[in-house]
C-alpha cells in the first residue's frame, strides 16, 4: 500500500452506474466497502484494455477512501484456464512458468501506473481446494448436475454443470435474452454444443481430468479442474462475503462471466443479489476493433514503458476517457497526455498559484459522479491555465492540488 496523502475538505457520496439496474446508485456499505474485480488470465502482457480496467477500479478505491470508507479490495488471477494452456502449448513452455512470468509483468505494469494493489490477490490454482466443497454443495442442493465425460482420462469420469434453468434470477445482470446470450457464450469460453447438457447455456463448474491437462483433487467430483465462473464466486464469498458492494470488470465480462458467477454466488449464499453494483469498463479498441489477444491488436503497457513513455502519461491518457464508454486508442492520445502532464508539472512547480479549494471540490464531485475522470482532468486544466497565465498569490495552492492529484487521481507529478 503506497502512502496516500490526506486531502483537506470533505468528499461527496460516491455513485456509480450499476449495469444490472441501469441506475446511478450510491456505493453501499458502511464504514467498510467490499470491491471484487476480476483479474487477468496471465498468458500475455497487459494491454491498454486491462490497464483501463484496473486504473478505473483504482480510482474507485481512491474516492471511496477519500470519502472515509475502509476499502476491502480482492482481485483474482485466472492462472489455470484453456487459453493459458493453449498458449503454453503453442509456445512450448510450461503453463506455470508462463503464468508466473506474466503475473510478474502485470504487477510491474500496475506499480508503474500507480495502481494501489488489492488487499488480496488470489490465484485460482492456490484456491482450488476451496472450490471443491461449494461445487459439491451445488450438486447436493440440486443446482448442478453431472455429464459423462467419455474423453476424460479415467473411465466413468464426470464433468459438472450449473443448471441455469433452476435460477429464477438468471439474466438479471446482463438482461440479455437467450439468443443474445448464445451469441457471445461460445466466444467467451462457453460450450453451448456440449452433448448431455440440460441447457446450452449451462456453465461448467468442474472439468474431469483429460490426458495432458493438469489436475487437482476434486473430492467426490473426481480429479480435474474448476470452471472459470465458480472461481470468482467462491473467492468473493470466502474473502469478502456476498453480496459484495461492487463487482467490477470489463464489459466483455458482463455475460457470461458476471452473470454466471453471480448465479453461482447467489445459489451458494442464499443472497438475493451477488453485488450492490456491477460496474463495467468499456472496451478499448485499436484501428476500429476491440483490443484483444485473439485479434493480436495490442498496445502493451510494458512496451510503452520500455520505449521510455512516462507511466503517468499512460495513466493520464486512460483517465482522459470516461470508463463506461468504448474508445479507440490512438498514439496522439499519448502525446496529448504527455503535454497535459508537462503543463501540470510546470503550473504546480511555481511559488504559489490561484486558490485550489474549488478545483479540489470539482475533482471530488466529478469522480463521485460515476468516476467522471475527464471532467476531473478539465478542472485541473483550468487551474493550471490560470496559474500559468495569471499566476496567483496562494503559496499553499500547488501543494494542496498536488496532494489531491496524487490521492484522488493517482497522478504523481
Ligand atoms: Zn471473475
């Protein structure tokens, strides 16, 4: 946890746009706010889309702390999954070495971008023993069922699936109809055509061991490995309790991942909702397409850092876009961010400036309004422009504003 300066004045209540209700809702919770954000699958380096997501939830943590909350932030790492195994196989490396390398690079990138680390950062692999009993419970309670796995390494082995038809609230996160769900299910890790499933949308909870794949003890489920969605449901339940106040991730996780983990989490906990608010980061594109590993159109944080780009300029380029909107990355945005950073540095290095209290209030108000970072940056621009053109006679103003930029926006000058 880095040192976060105190900012004078008081902070307004933080509101976020909840995907499930479509409403702007206050972030609930008492003194303590729980935030669960879905982490990376560590098979490739951090691109701008990931960076935007983790900077957004870093911003949320910062404004919640500023408004007096104690933030409990948990993030997982999907360090066992099909894409990781496929990439390791393609590159001829051990999947564990690939994961270890990419996790280390991710953490380096996050540190450079001044992202405050989560309180708990949990790998799926280390957590597998804690998934088995909940899956067994889902089976025992009738939420899940077995499907024979004739291609498994052992005769009579079974895969386990969650029965979405048992859940009256299924669909309450994404509000997609069945055809909308089926459209993205397969592309995002689902297996609609698996023979023996009751419903094409049923999600895998436990996969029996296949030859050539890693395996873990699954108790009565038999040896194998967990499905993706149950991991987040169990980690959130174990480490934060359900409902969490905020469940976060990119918009590509709304369905199936957040819909399914919410369904699993409700089934396990009996809670009527998995999260007080589902907050989603828009997709970052390049050349008109979503930035993604499968398309190969990535701008990597680590590449920019290697090229000598100031990580604070990368952070400012991300903050210049509202988190809820999709946007297209252009190199010009980095140039503009660097210019903005230079202007701010110059304005804040003077002996005094215009009184900054209103600017700090404006930053707080913008961020409390669904993390409107572009509006917060505009407020700083106005102060900087005044300071550079007309000066100011408050000797404490640059210090106050500098601390606010550090604490609230995570921008260190
Ligand atoms: Zn997740």
